[in-house]
């Protein structure tokens, strides 16, 4: 199939169409659901013959766009004239008719053009209609109908144009045709283009056309800094994350030939792909920079040893330190030497199985010493490394190696990566092209945030612990350090990081962040996922258009809800301070400690996790040797028993014709015993060669025996390894259970996928029980033995950090003060109170900023309307309409701010200040809006109560008279 080259803009990013790695199939699925069905449908079409498109007008979309652009400015002016209600003088020009579609009716309508030179669509726009073609439209759709769909799609992003056209066909009682969808789509595209240019005119009138104005004013509480306000650090709280729901299927998997379309995104929400690609080699470059020439040579050698698919090397070149999977065995004693069997087989080659490295005791996600070696596994899992990966990297897929994030080639664009402020406003975003969450996307976001907002930014990211290393060693490292741009792990995701990560990256232990959870992206994605069904098979332009519309509406909604946001957060902080303070005082008295001790406990816990070290290579080799010894002993016992059974086997078989089945059964039993003897002998010989090889590697001239100091010490350490492996297995199963439970309740998950998840959960529960039994067995074998876990403990597991407190077997931390449950509860209460006080401090500043912004915006609208009232009345009318809409939102916001100011414990000020760098005298001459004159001493308004006034009653006295009258009627009837 021929593909137009104009549609392929990222040839360098195109990976080969290879299957996903085992266990990573979930990368293909998004939270919006429907990915699996879409994939099967598209590949089913791929197997069948595609429709041959013999048309040559592949540039008709491009030509139509150019024709619309030629009359765009006239259409914008005509729309503003119609919208303002300005009457047009009718010229002496012949009228014409056209079939017009409104929401509830359709039919032909007469139009009177102002002059003979007026375009058809301009005449239609002056009467409130939009043609479905730029030059000779046959159908016109009313602006009201288009706006109705725009607002319906705003509240229900799943509602597509096709659904809207179907509804119109039912209302108008006409048959549905696909051409009607195309006509509506063409008119709607131009309508949105007109609205975009109207927005530009309004922004010019309001003096909002300076570079980066939208980003610098996206959120008033965050960015509208005032003169003489208290210092706030961090100055800006941001959260960023990627989402794989808003994909775009590649044109190669669609029927027909793609049409040329040069239209691009209209807003500055997007970071262009070329700017993102500036950071596409940061991971590999900084990794090579951290290696010396010798290390790079080793890397090349290790890559050449890999097979054609990049997997394990062939058996002849497999490294000698890769050992079989761990198997339990009783304590070793003198290893017997089985005598050779009469039917001895030839020696088989040593079979080595690859296994995962043992879990590290040092699970920290960051390393202050700046050594880059521990990051190798984070960059590329296929390359061998002596250091195991961190627990956080294992738990989060997007922290995985770059080589495992190559997205399936079905999608040209695999999602979006966004950055939001703490109030939910979208700051900037970019497309993820043919990949998962590669590090170039967050690096590009961080670069943009630094360019626009400058210094002192706190950025929440799911894997901020691992991402900090990338930033520190990237081209942004020096700027990020100089500008004090730091990271934090979101609160919900932080509970799935290991404990050593939490004490350094969780918001609870981050000074200055208040009670912000940095989970705004997840809340936003829960809404934006509804766009996915309508954008996966759209064009690139229509996908961007839908996403821009969504985030424009989303920011408007977040602004309208900002008053409630501040009020709810203030109530939450005051409640925490009131309740937790009393509980903390009681605990401190019981434990005879102070808050200074709690601060010290946190530092001791951080120091403890930082001091933990990984298993030394020599210890690993000795443990592998001891493990081989125990397996050799078990194989020797099995071989002796099998040989003895073979020697004492009754080989007499009575060939009774009447009972041939019994004779065959006896013969099978004899063959089974002999086969078992041969295989047991072969296993023992293989393990004997393995033990000899390990003794040669370790330089052991005499085989270890029980009772020797080295043997006993290694055996104890082997028990610790078994314990940690059992704990890792249990932890992994619990992680999967938590993720499956969250996926099971996710909107958009199909029925079949829910059934599969439900069955997996049942199997997972049994697997967790078996892993729990294995863990308890290993825990009892430690010296001193560890407490056993119960099934109820696993079901109530709310944070995976509890596993990390069980992981260290070289040092019993249960006696340390910070590890005891009462002290840990006191620490949580103490830091929660500190964060609540910081939240109130931040909210006091944000309330003043928001109130000042609303007053200043009122003044800006007032000046703009007065300026354009005579010179440009259509713009003045548009400004007045938007001004009125904003006044309604601001009135609601101020009601919440007023309610906040009446809270017991409120320490801020509900008054307007002056923006940093601006003069207040200019706006003091403008009359204040009614909502800005609210008396804060009046009775508190309960915004949750809906007061329904009695129709016709204008005062409370009239309402009381009416109620008394109704009551008296009831008494008379009784």
C-alpha cells in the first residue's frame, strides 16, 4: 500500500514491528480500554484484501483548507457581527436559498447577501450559518447547532460527530448517510477555526498577546504573584505524567490512501516533536559519559555476545556465574559418592539456567555519591550488570529501561505527556511518538518549565527518584541545580515505592509542599480517557483539535472550581491540625519523647537505608557454591536410593495371556525404576561437575564440610537469601494484586478483560497463600526467627514499604526506636501536622492572589470594552459576553472565599493587592463588581444548600404569609 510521505514525520523513531517482551503485554493497554479489540480488528482487516483507492484527489483536504483560509478573516468578522446582533443593511442584490440545518428543524431558507462580491459563506455567517464547503456549499449548518455539539462534547467527550449526526437525522426524520458526517465535520472544523481567531482578537483587546502569556497566567493562585506577599518556597508545584490512552493508529494499518493535510495544532499547549527530540539521546549519552573507554569496550563485547534477538548468549559463551534457580534443601552433611551403575550414561553437558540476581539490600532509588554504575540496569536491562536494579524501578514500568519502552508499531502516536499545576491547569504537553514514556518527554517538559517559570519549582513524577539521576547527568543538570528545580514522588504512587525511597521522596517528608498529593495528572486522565474512542482513528489534526478543546474546557472548569479547592483544602488542613495535634500530644506523653526526637528518627531511618549495602560478589559466589553443595547432596541421596531400588527390583514378569494388561503395567514399572536410576545418576554427575567448577573458580582445594566456620557462616547467609527471595516473591504477587484490583474497577475496561482479570485474581490469591507459607517457613529458619505474617496482614497491606522493614536480615531493626509501631505513628502524625501548617501558609497566599486576579481581570474587561465600544462594537459585544460569563464564575468563587474567611482558624486576608510589577492606582478608578463588595461580617452562606424561592414572592415576609396561608388551608381541611 502506498503511503503519502507527507503523513510520515518521524521516520527515525519507527521501530521494527516486533512482539512485546514476555510479561510486558500490559504496555499495549491503556486506561481508556478497547485497545485489544482495536488491535484484533485492524489486524483482521490487514489479513483481508484492502479496498483499492483509485482516486487521485489525495490533496482535496489541502485544497479545501487553502480555500477556507482565503476567506477566514471575513468569516471571523461576519461571525462577530452576527453574534453581536448588529443589523446589516440589505443591498439590492438578488437573494438565493440554501438547505439549512438547525437542531430541531431543517429546510430551505432565503438569504440576502450585502453585495454581489460577498462570498456565499460570509453571507451565511452573517445569518448565523456555516457552509459545508468553502466555495459552493449545498448545505449550511447553524452556529447554534455547532455550538450545541461543542458543549455536549465538552461534558461528554465520548460523544462523537457521528453520534451527533445520527441524532440530527432522527430528529429530522431523514436517513443516515456517511456524507452527512463529513459535511458536519467540515463545518465544525471551520467553526472552531473561527472561534480560535475570535479568541485571538479578544486576547489582543485584553493585552494578553505577549509571548508565553497563557503559561505565565494559566493559574492565578499559582502564578499571580503580589507585591509585599510572604515568600513561598517552592514557588510553583507541578505534576507531570504520561498517558497511553490518547493513541493514534498509524496510516499503514488503515484502508485507503491518507490525504495531505498541513493543518497543525492551534494553541501553544504543545511542545513540537523537534524540541522533544533534542533530548532523545540524553539517556545513552550520559550513560556512555559515565563509563570509561574500558567499560565501553566491555559493553560492546557484552552486546556482541547476545543472540540475534538481543537475548541470552548461546550456551557455549554463557557466563559461568549464572546459576540455576534457587531450590530448598536440608543442611548438608558428608556428600555420598554414588557407585556407578551398570547402565551408566555418558556425561551430559552442564546445563546452566539464567536467573534473576538476588534482591539488593540497598534498595534506595538515588545515590548521593554520583556513581553511575548502579544505573546501568535502569538504562538497558539486556546488558549484564553486577548491581541489581532498585525495587522502585521494578515496580514501575515507566521507570524501566529504554529498550523495553518501544511501543507496538500499530500506533504512530502512543499517548501524551502533560504537566499540570497543583490546581489542575494544564501548563504544557507533548506527544509520545511510537514509544512509551521515554526520558526525552519529561526532560523536554522540565526544560520548558525552566524557560518559562524559572527557579524554585517542585515537580511531582511517578519515578522522580530515578528520574533525578537522568536530569542530574543530562544537559539540563547544571541549570536544574542552579535554579533549585527538585522532584517529589506523588503521594499515592509513593506508597508503592520502597521505604528508603519514601523517606526521601514522599510528600509527607518534603518541606514546603503542604498537603499537595501531586496526583493531579491521574484525575485529569480519568476525564481525558473518554476522548480515546474518537481520536484513535482520526487524523493527527483532529486528534490535536479534540485534545486542545478538552484541556481548554478543563482549565475553565478548574478556574471555576478554584474557590472550592481552596476552601476544601483549608478545611482539611485545619481538621488535621486539630485532630492530629491532640493524638500526637498523647503519644508523646506515653513514649516520653518530643518532636525533636521524631525529627531525629527520620534522619536515623534515612541513614540506615543509605548505609545498607548490596551482597558482595565474593559472598554471592560462596553462596552459589554452598547452594550447589546442598543440591549435590540431595542429588546424591536420590541417586543412591534410585540405584538401590533398581538393584532390588523384582524383574520377573509373568506373561499371562489372560491378563496381558497386568503384565504390561509391571513392565512399565520396571522401566520407570531403571529410568529413574539413570536420570538420578546423570543429575548427580552434572552437579558434581558444577561443584568442581565453582571450587576451581573460588580456589577451594578442600570441599567444605558441615561444622567448618566457612560452611556454617555461608549456610546462615544462604538462609537469609532464601528469606529475601521469598519476601520478593510475596511482594511481587501483592503488587500485581493491587494493580489488578485497580484495573478491575477502571472505567472503559471491557467485559472480556474484566473476566480475565477476575480469574487472574483468583489464581493470584492462591499464589499469594503459597508464597506466604514459603515466607513464613524461611522466617522461622532465621536466627533469631522473624515474626510470621498472616493472611489478614496481606489483605490489609496498604503500603508496600512494610516489606522493606522486613528485608534486612543482617541487622535486626525491630529494636530501633524509629522502627517501632508507636514511634512510627507519632512520626506520621508529626510530619502530617507540619505539612498541614504549610498548606495553610500557602493557601493564605493563594487566596489573596486569586482575589486580586479576579479584580484585575474585571478592570481589564472594563477598559477593553470601553476602548472598543465605538471603534469595534462587535469585539466590544464579545468582550461583554465573556465578561458576564466570568462574573458569574467569580461570584461563585468569592462565595467560597468568603466562607473560607469565616472558618475558625483562618489566618489570611480576603482583600485585593497589587500584582508584582504593576501599579494599583490604574485599577482603583474602575468601579468594583458586586461580588467584590461582599460584606465579610454578614451571615455565612451555606453553598451546599439549595434555596428554592416561592414564585411571585419578593420578600421573606411574603413567603411567610404564603406558608401560613397553606398551613391554615390544611387545618381547615382537617
